């Protein structure tokens, strides 16, 4: 019994000891192997026994993204702090030219042309004279002709333009002298034109003219076909356009007219080179605006000729100088430009009288231009088109609507219609560029008695031979059909009656009717058969040398050619 008890007790103690050991080991091991919920989820997910739900996956993705963003932000902040600290450290170098710009802190021997350009632009935009002077010293002291493969000349040109923009004449002159001395062979037309505009901006006309003639000269006849000549012609034309427009706006008419005359001189070369108006891009509208403004001041006496500038002949209207230049260059078809031109040259138009004999004609105190043609050929429509008016002359589809010689006074004194209509005394005088436009009655199949036609014919003879101020006679012919027997009779009469001082011009009207859907690129044309008929009729009736103009009141074709002759009446 005692033996059994002792055995039982011994077994009990052994089991108790084993349990104590096991419990102790479990407590020590548990803290190092306890798994978090995220670890359990990851283990479960990796084992594939339990998949994560969608909200749990999204939560994990957000946590990972947030951690990456925090790391990147911290890294960027560290880099910015490092860069800022570096920017505060002074650059110690004997050949360093420090600037006020944060983008380009200094110019050194390793600076690129792009660095210099950025520094010049920044100094010009900020009007930083100190930086501009520093850039000048860098280019003159630390660079030579070989800098950036000869790009130094262009940098000096940019520096000169920036200096002129800031009215720093000394710096600009130094840069231009250095450029001219060492980079004569690498001068670009674009840079020369920019310098010319800068010199004109600071009223340095003499240097601008010298540089224009020296660096953008007119080519010779043998050089026209060279590709580089087109660039020279383009930038010379643009420089002259700036020359003319700036002097117009600054109320210096004599110098502006000289600029327009230089444009007229080079116009034929531009045409010969085959360049187009779009390729050159002369701002005609701006030049016309300046000319009209300057002419208005000349009329009221506030603008006077330039002192010390001699002009052999000044136009009666400054806009005519621009018109000459426009006609010398390749043709264009801009309604805006020609409407602006018409409004500047024809400011007022007043119906004066309708004459049926020489006694009823107004006084011959100004030049005169007349339009004649077959009934319904489009005389009145053409007059309206040229003057940029909608209802100046009578327009009708009924042939023979114009029954008398209708006189219109162009640029007469304001209020002259009251003096004509009511007999009131109106103070003032007509403008210097005033002239008459005469709309003559149509002939041919006009529905009038034969006796009336004979009176018109007799009146026509007296008008052509005895009207002393008549300067231009436009004969309008339908471009669809060519001259009729009545047109041939008019040609014959004019060849006999026309005085030497009268210019006879044939205008082929309604040219747009020969083209289906005439547009800006195809404003009108005339068939070969009609053109041969016109030439043959002219030869048979003694007017073979008369100029022929193709026109259309709808597409505005021919208005520039017509204006060449209208000015002859204005300059009477």
C-alpha cells in the first residue's frame, strides 16, 4: 500500500514538473511569435487559404501609397534645402561676372550662348542696367571671335538691341562697333533689321540709314537669283516699312515719304525675285494708318515738313506715297487694306450737279476723272467700289439709268452740299487733294430717243476736247462679251479728240462673271477670245497703246490699278 502510494505520488510529481516546464516555455516564446492583424492577413493572403476582402485590399494600397508619398516629399524637401543652401554660397572665381538673376547667377568661361541670351532677355525685361553692363564686359573681355563657333556676333546684336530699348546709347555703340569690327562676314539680315528698328526707336535716323544701306543693300541684277538675296530683300523691306510708319506716326512727313520712295525703288527687285506679298509680310495697314494720321495733321496745320530734309516733290496727300509703294510690290488682295486706302484718300464725296451741256459743268478748279461706257456696263458700281461707298452713284439693272453728266466733288470743304443745294455761304476751302469724278451717261441700247443720243455725242466731243482739267478717261467694256460697235465708235472718237494731257484707260468690267464662284484666290478673268477681240478693236481704232485693266465690283479686282490713275486727277 505504501509502495503504491509512493509510486502514485512520484508520477504525480513528474507530471506536475513537466507541466511547469511547458507553461514556462510557452510564456517565454509567446511575445516573440505574436502576429499582428496585418501580418495574419498577409500570411493568410499568401497562403491562399483565406482571401482579403476588397475594403482590406484598398486599405493596404492606401497605406502603401501614403508611405511612398511621405518618402518622396521628404526627399524633395531635402533637395530644395540643399539647393537653396548652395545658391547662397558665393561663387569665387577671378573670371566670374555675377548677375542679379537667380536663373543665371553669373557668366563664366563655361557659360553657353543660351545662358547669355537668357541673361540679356531678363535684363531687358527688367530694365536692369547693371546686368546689361555686366554682360557687355563679359562679351568684350572674356570672349573672342571663336566663342560658340562664331555666335558672338549675334549675341552682340542682341545686346545692342536691348541697350537701345533701354536708351543706353554708349553700350549699344560699343556692341555695334565690336560686332562690325570682328563679325562683318557673319552678319544676318534678321539681326540688322532688328538693330535698324532699335535705332529708329531712339530717333537715331542717321545711323539707321547708314546701317540699312550698309548691311541690307539693294542687290545687283546678277544677284537676284541667289537664295540669300531673298532674305536680304525681305528684311530690307520690313526695315523700310518701319522707317516709314514710325516717321508718319511721329509727324515727320518728309522722312516718311523718303522711306516710301525707297520701298518703291526696291519693289521691282522683289517682283523679279518671285517673292509674294505673304512671304514679305509688310504691314501696309499700319503704314496707311500712320500716313492718314500725319496727313490729317498736315491739313489742320499742326504738322510741318521736317527741318533740314529736302524733298523735291511732296504728294498732295501723304497716303499717295504709300499707294506708290503698294503698287510697286507684288499684288495683294486685302479688302481691309484697300478699304483703309479708299477711306484715307476719299474722305468726303458730294454730288455737285448733273450737267447736260458745257455751261452746266462746275468750275474747272481741280482735276477731273470721267467714266464712260455702254449702258449697264457697270460704271456706277465701279465708282462705288473705288470710293468704298454703297450708294454714291445711281445703280440700276435698267439700262440708261444715268441720264446726264453727274459730277461728284471729292474732298471738298465740309458742308459744300449746303452751298450747292441751298446757296448758303460755307466757310473754308477744298482740300489739296480734291478732284471731280464724273459718271457719264451710257450709250448703246439706252432707252432714250435718238435725238438725245446725238446731243450726248456732241456734248461728249466738247467735253473731251474743251474740258481743261480732265486728266483721265476710263472706258468701261463688258469682260464677258468684249467691245461692241458702240465701244469701237467711242475708241475712234477718243483717238481723234483726246488731248495729250488726258490718259485713256480701258477697264474690262464684270470679270467675276467669267468665273464660277469667284473668290479671293480667283477674283476674275477674261477669255482669250474676248481679249483678242479687245486688242483687235483697239488697233483698228487707233488706241492700241492704251492700258487695259481687269476689274470686278463684286470681288474688288482692279482697284489698285484704277487708283494709279485717280491720283493724276488729285495732283492736278
